[in-house]
């Protein structure tokens, strides 16, 4: 007997980290995605983004590549290393 997966129970937390120095864009993403049930956290530089990504188990990370401090590629390398 084949049963269909229950996708409604799969995404219970919906926590998203946005690492981007464009504060207006972060605000827009927060406005739109919070209406859909996502919980957004935004940080605006590479070091804080790396620290936040390693401190919390986010479901999704949106990462800009051009950041002040360390760039997005270096942030990603450090996150993957951990």
C-alpha cells in the first residue's frame, strides 16, 4: 500500500536567515515571507552572518556574495566547514 507523504507537517519551523547588507531588501523579504508563515532573521555583514548561521539551525539561508567584512563566498566556506 502506497501512502502520500504529509507535506503539511514537514515544514514546522520555517526559520530563514538573510545575510545581506541591503537593509531595504531585508525588510521587503521580511514583510512578504512573514505573511506566509516564515520567521526571518536578518544580519548585514559577513562576520555576524557566519556567527548567526552557526548559532541557530536555520531551515534556509539567503546569502549575498558582496558583503562588508568577509564576502558571501567566505561565509559559505566557513559555514560548510562547521
